[in-house]
């Protein structure tokens, strides 16, 4: 029979686990609509895969910091299965989206929107993913998930303190380096020559000293500007304009860097909303910089100068 003291101890430990949750709250979805109808796969495996990925990301302790439940980082991973070349082997595209609450506001801001077109991995029904060592390659799926978990942490921490995510970005680099040497089945995404928009270039950009101002910008944009936008909108817009000007300077050194593209993928709509309320000269300046750095969204940015 369990003693009262032991029962209270168990209750206390359970309460601590509830109060100090894991760091990431990730919603995982598996989409198979791109698969050819001739590819016969037991659909239960996709339910198992979704749960395994969700458990791997959400139930693992990634840092030594204490997070309350409401402080967990919200992210969304949608995996679009495109091929099943053989039993237990999958090819997919994945979209990773990460959001951050804006203090004093009523919405979450996108801090990362990234499409990875090279998810190739092995998975069998009920296969555990919990065997993972960040210092050694084990399998491609757990490496991809751990890589993105640390990138998510790094980018989120950067938004709260200047270069605050450095430790996690270094961990993501270690995972990527180990994976690039360890893959055995032709899995792609870890090497420079395979694509200009893959995991290799994502972590390269995050670590590149020439692009360090882009990471520093995240703190200015989110913590110093957006978190104070409700109280001081004009000051916030001014700080965000400084961010854009610094991005323009970086672009002269590294034109069309992946991190610049990623910033605008996440922020294009938000930037239009921010500068719509600015004065005409500020709207014109914002339009000039944004259409220069992100020409694919020029028509969207044109709202800033077409509206009176």
C-alpha cells in the first residue's frame, strides 16, 4: 500500500511536470493527397507516423530552461507525402511554421515559415523515434526533427534576447553535420550542392557572420518594436524601418540570402499592416526597400503607396 507521504511526493512531481512543460507545442499533420492512387499503403501507418513525430517533438526536453504551459513555442509541421518508393520508405515536402505571441496584442506573429522539399526517411508501424543522440547520426527522420526543434528554439530565443538562440543553432549545426556524413539511403537536404534552399543553407545562414545582423534584427523587430507596438506605434515603426535598412545593407554583401527570403516569407503581410498607418514618406520608403529585397511580393507592397 502506498504511504500518504509517498503519494504526496508523486503528486508534487506530477504538479511540477505540469507547471514546467516541455518547450515546444507542435501540431503535426500528414497529408497524402499528392500520392498516386496506385500506391497502396496501409493508412494506419500515417496515423502512427503523425503520433510518433508529435511525441518526439513535444514530449522531449530540449533545454535546461523551465517553461510554463502557456510559454511553450507554437509550431506547425505539415508533411506532404509525395512518394512511397518502397515499403517503409517515404519521400515528402514539409512546411514548418513557428509563431510568437506579441505582448499587448491579440495575435501571434510568424517568425518562421519554411518549406523543406527533401524529407526522405524510413518509418515502419510502431517504430520508436526516441533513440536519438545529437552528437551521433542514428536515422534521417529523427535527425530532421531534432534539427528543426533546435532551429525553432534558436529563432524563438533570438526574438526575445539579442542572439539568445546561439546555443540551439550550434546544436542544429552539429546535427546537420553528423547527418551529412551519416545518411546511407540517398536522403537529400543536408549538403550544399543539392539545393539552394535546404537544411544545409538554412543552418549556414544562421551561423554566417556576414548575416549575423539578420539574427540581431529579430530581437529589435519583435522585442523592441512589436512587443511595444500597442503603446508606441510610431516608435515601433521607426525601429522596424531600421531593421529594413540593416537588411538592405546585408543584402549588398550577400544578395538574396536565404534568411532574407525567409524573413519576408514570414513577414510580408504583417509589414504591410504595420506601415499602412505610417505617414506617406515612411510608406514610400518601406515600399522601396521591401520591393527591392522581396521583388516577388511587389504587388502586395504596392498597397502602401496606392492607398491615400
